[in-house]
C-alpha cells in the first residue's frame, strides 16, 4: 500500500477550506504513487458530523479522533495521537497545512518518527519515479525541487496554493477515542483571545488588501475596510511594516519578511512601494494588483495589474465597481 | 539562568539570489552574510533574560561552515558570553541540523533554549520544535514575548486571528518571532570585547540528509504586468480584467 495521510485541522469544531486543500493534495500525491488518500481529524466530541466535505475533496476514508481535551490544539496531545496513528497505519506520506498549527505540529511529528520534513510546499510532481516537491526558498527568490529519501515523507503545504479537486463522495468514516491526559502536559494554553472576530486571518484569506504608508493616516483605513466588505468574507486586510511600526495597524496584519507569508488568489497592494522585504511575503500570490501614484514604484513591476493614480480616488471607485459587479451575480 | 540561542548564518535578505552552475545551490560570490533576522530577535530576548536576572549566561550555538565564526562574533558583540560552532561543510536538512544541535544541547544544562521562528533562506520553520522533540523538552513556537513564573515560562503568541498565552514548564524551548525584542546594535565596546570571548569550534555530528535538493531555480517569471495609467478612470477596466482574465473576483 502507498497511502497518503492528510492531517485535517478543525477550528471551533468547523473544518475550513484549507482542510480540503490538504486532502486534495494527498489525493494528488496518492494517485501518483498508487495509493489512496485518507484523512485524520482531531477535535472535541461531535466532530464527526463536520467532516462531510472531505470525501469530495478526495479522501477515501476519514478517521475522527474525538476527546474533550482535543477540542483545542495542544502540541503534546496532538503529537501523541498523530504519531500513534501513523505508526498503526501504513503510510508513505503525511501532509499537513502550513498554518501555525501545522508548522508547530509537523516538525515534532517528523522528529519523533525520525523522518525529514519538507515545509511550506507550493507544488508537487507526483508522476515521476520519486515524487518531487517544490518549495520557495530565500523568501521566494528561488524555488527548490526536493526529493525525500525516507520511508515516510512529511510535507506541509502553503495555504491557498493547492487546488481542491472534485472526487466521488464514497468515503469510510471511523471514530475513535484517543487516550489523552492533560495532567501530563508540559505546555498549557492559559488564555485565548480572538483578535479578528468573524474575519479571516490575512495568512489564510483568499483575497488580501494591504495598505502602506501611502494611506497617510490610520483614519483612512475605512476605505480599505469598505473594499474588503464588498469583496466578501474571504477577504482580509494586510499591512506593510512601515504602517505597523508606526502603530497604525497590528503586527498580526504585517505581510513580509518579518511578518506573514501570504499566497492569496488576489493580493491588492495600496500605497505600498514594494520593498524587497514586503515582496518576500506576497510574491507567490496568484494575482497581484497594485495601486500607486508613482509609476516607478517597484511594486508595479511585480504586479499583474497596476493602476497609476491617487489611491484616494481609486479606492472608492474600486469599491463602487466591485459592488456593482457583485450585485449582478 | 543559562540560556542558549541557536543562530544561523544566512545571505543578507537584500541579496540578489543567483543560482550556481551546479543548479542545486546559490552562487555565493559577492554574497554578504548576516545573522538570520529572527535569530537576532532571539539573541535580544536571551540578553534581556540575563539582564533581568542575576548570574545569567547567554551562549550562542550554530551549525555551519568555518565562516560562521564571524556570525558568532557578531552575536558576541551584541552581548552574548560565549559561542560554539559545530562545523559542517555540506548541506544538512532541518532534521540533520536539529540532530547536530541536540547532541550538543543535551548536556548543556540550559534552562531556556531559544530559536528564531524561521531561518531566512531555508524558510523551514522546523529546526526549533524538532530539537525540542529530540530532547523531549516542552516547546512553544512563534513567541512574541515571554516572562517567567516560578518553574514556568509564560509566552504570548499571535496566531491566525487570536492571541494566546501559553505556559511551559522549564527547561523549555521557544522559537521567537517579531514582537518585543527589537535587536540592539553592537557597541564599539561590545565589538572589542567580542574578540576576547570564548569561541569553540568542533565537528558537527553529521547525519545523512533525507531531503535532497534536486534543482534550484529562479522563481517562475510573472508575465509583464498590465499597467493602467488613467487613475480612477482605469478602475472599470481593472475590475473587468480581474473578473474575466484573472478569474480573481
Ligand atoms: C530586516 C527588515 C525586515 C523588514 N520586514 C518587512 C516586512 O515584513 N514587511 C514589510 O512590508 N516591510 C518590511 N521591511 C521594511 C521595508 O524595507 C519597507 O521599509 C516597507 O515595506 C515600506 O513600507 P511602505 O511600502 O508602506 O512605505 P513606503 O516605502 O514609504 O511606500 C509608500 C508608497 O505609497 C505611495 N503613495 C503615497 N501616496 C499615495 C497616494 N496618495 N496614492 C497612491 N500611492 C501613494 C508611494 O508612491 C510609495 O510607493 C523590512 C525591513 C528590514 C530592514
Ligand atoms: N545551521 C543552524 N545552526 C544553528 N541554528 C540553526 C541552524 N539552522 C536553523 N537554526 C535555528 O532554527 C531556526 C529555524 O530554522 P529553519 O527551521 O531552518 O527555518 C533558526 O531561526 C535558528 O534559530
């Protein structure tokens, strides 16, 4: 057997869009090496009801580990359950999403199983003799094609990059109750606070609208918010470091070298010059739009579409036009 | 408190990256090297621990070529007390690096082991939690600030859409991200003092790398973008292109 295991993340008992990407990536890899894709989901009681969409994304079976103490991520608890599941099965590969959870968990699993990890993969070639994985290095200034020589290949995939496939809905669901003992945890979350209630995080959003110093004043962010609202719930606001350092926006929104790496379907840079450290965080976006009044701004040479003009005139117009477009849909 | 900070020598993030003739590495001619930016945050965090507690010590640890001595000196100039270079001349994947570091850290008696959240260049975000797992130590990743309780370290981390406060038993491993620890500049005095601080060099215990770079290439070029010059009047055309050509709306 050459099965591929997709580790699927839940948040508040919900399976997000990123989960389907992981499952489809697993199905893509499995078809290349002659096996099938199966998924593992961990969470609190009642989770099994939420996993329906995983079948059409390519999973032939889904194992759901339910335990009250797994409702929220704990690295030590999740590590044990995942490692046991991998040891009990017969997998050639394990795929996780490169979210903060995936980036925290995957290296622990790899070290525990003594196999290497290819992080933040953005593409794969599963048809050859050995599968090759493509990952950006030097903050996207080069791409490495890597092979993994180990009996288990572990990879994390960058969110928003892998397409979600359409597969038959045949899927075997199994439930189990893992052994979890919070008394043994040496790492404990003692407080949790949502910062962007009801809005997706910039690192996972399908559309990112980022503002830079050209916005002039934090009071002008309403213009970006209006644009985000007409684009929809998959859109999030980002920021350049200049405006984060100035205290106009929270660090959680910063895109770039020392902020977040994003790969949305659409990235809109408004009043951002396009310094190399900013480009490092968004250059693998599918479509890049820049609004800048300086025709020589470096961001315009990275953009697929650019508008040279005053953002204070362009933004309201964009909001208006996109609103009109959406109302026709 | 004994603190060890693991740092990596990486090409300056402003460097233009060219691919070497072998096609599996970068062309290092003319490349300037720096301490990886997040590792500088980690050094800063370590120095502040020492400053806030009495009898502390901050040591630096790296795996790399002999040239990494220079990187360690730069960290010593910031204020660290001593440094160790585990010499390895060929490519190591994250697990190989983690194993080499773990062998050294095992008997270090460190209460706190700090990493950058990711190394610029390899961009893996894996070595820290791997070392923690190999040493069976508690680990918190992506920490933007931390303080100590009696037997614990209390960390703040910002993840997708939320802020968490996480407590870990000591000794612990933390990976540091941008937050409170804006790195200090080395003073002239610091640079002079660094020359006399202990710096040891030893062979790294080397493990076969399971990840092989088959080919390194320039990023796929983006087709020349379409730049519309007419300010707000270009918006309807932009929106049409985004919907019909780019399929992005
Ligand atoms: C180690 C290091 C790490 C860094 N990490 C990051 C990072 O993670 N993320 C990041 O973003 N930066 C980072 N930087 C900073 C980076 O180098 C730039 O300084 C920063 O990105 C600039 O922000 P900006 O584009 O908003 O501002 P500016 O460079 O000042 O650009 C403002 C732009 O707005 C345009 N503009 C002004 N008014 C208008 C108007 N009315 N209409 C339209 N356009 C207008 C201007 O033409 C200009 O292009 C880092 C730097 C270093 C040294
Ligand atoms: N060769 C190395 N020597 C010492 N520390 C390293 C080395 N490589 C990585 N690290 C540490 O591990 C962190 C994460 O690196 P990476 O997993 O490669 O992104 C870095 O920020 C360093 O703190």
